[in-house]
C-alpha cells in the first residue's frame, strides 16, 4: 500500500477528533523529540505514526496466546491493504509508549516488516476528554461506516462503556450499535471497500448476516464487479443460506481442519463458493460454481485455461 494511501486513511480517521482543540492532523512522526512534548496534549486523539521499536506491550494484557496462522493472514493483509484500525498507546516517556489495545495488530505489523505504525496516543488523564470528543464527532454526517464503527469500538475499549451505555450516549439503539461493531469483523478487503465508499451500509448489513468469510468475499467480489443492488445482495444471501441449510440437513461427511483451510483458501482465491469433497480414502473433487459466462471466463483465465 502506498504512503499516499496510508496518509489518506489517516486523515479520514483523524476526522473523528478534528473538532477538538487538542488535535493535530495525521502526521508521520518520529517519537524522538528530546522529551519536549511528553506532556503535550496536542497529540491526544490524533492518529500518529510512531516507531514500533518504542512500543512496549501492556504487562496487564490478559491475552497471552495468539493464533500464528491468523497472525500470518493479518500480516499479509496489512502488506496489501495497510493497517485499517490504528492501535492505541499511552505515552510513558518521550520515546516510549505502552500498548493499550491492538496487540494482535502490532504483532502482525511486525511480521509485515513495518517499522512505524499508526496509533492513537493517550495519557493517563484524558479518558473524559476522549469520551466527549468521540461522542461529539460520532454525530457528524461525513464519517463513513467504518469510521463510526472504529469510534464505537474505542468507546467500548478505552472508555469502558457497555453497548447499552454506548447506545444511550450516541442516541442509537443497541442493535444499530452492534451492526456497526460487526463491520470490524468483516475481512479487511471488505472493510476497505466500505471505508472507500464502494459498498454502502446496506450492502454491509447483508454481508454481516453471514458468518463465513469466504462467502462474504465471494459476494463482495460480485458486488464490486457487477454493481449489485442491496436488494439483489440480500436475495443472494438468502439463497446461499438456504443452500447451506439444505446441505447441513443431509449431514455431509465432516471435512478435516486441513481440508477446510484449503477450501477456504481456494474460495478466497477464486472469489467463489468452492466446495472440496474428500472421502475416507483421500479421493475427492473440487467444485467451483460460477454466476455467468463472464464469471466462468474469469475463473478459466485464473486457471490458465
């Protein structure tokens, strides 16, 4: 991902707080500043790029184990898309920060070879200021759905609110808050499309009703390529779910974790609902469905047919 795109993303996120007098625009900064701004509140709430080498993990982090394959997948996504959701750190000294949230993102960024990472910088006494700034800016109409979702998540993680309390603060019911938060569980490619305006919130709501990332990516590909309407996507989601229910009713043979991973990888690769069938002797078949002749041509081209 180019530096220009990363800067554009940072500017969008910094809009969450840019009404506050305690905000500076997104900037790449080396945190080497001779200790002159250790107490400078101007960096609070803004998105800054800081050196990964200057970040220490929170010693009170309850999570100690991370899925290595999931980290590798996230690392590959970061190389391609950049880091969509900044981490949050607390300034400890001029050249030292302590991680508040985002250890998985931090680890994956290290694997991706990043030397700097976008981060929200907080001090120990800015929680109330952050809450007020976030609530005020969530009401703004120029925020995209991902920016709103990130704001909601920060309210939960950093301010310590529950979803019901968050809904009361921003005058939205719990289901609406939950729908926004679920956007952050979508694959990074889809989050980027929502952020960039390629997908509407209506499309996103249809996609989050499915719990299979491969199916989500499958539909995402066709929404972008064919300009599908929200209603059409909702119909396709219902058809996929009905098809899945029927197949589950037949109680097919279980696919091992190894073959399930292969199936998911193929589905992502071809942007199609690939089905991998394997019998007890290790024999089987691969099924790659297509939606049209053009879609078939796309698949055949990927197979060098």
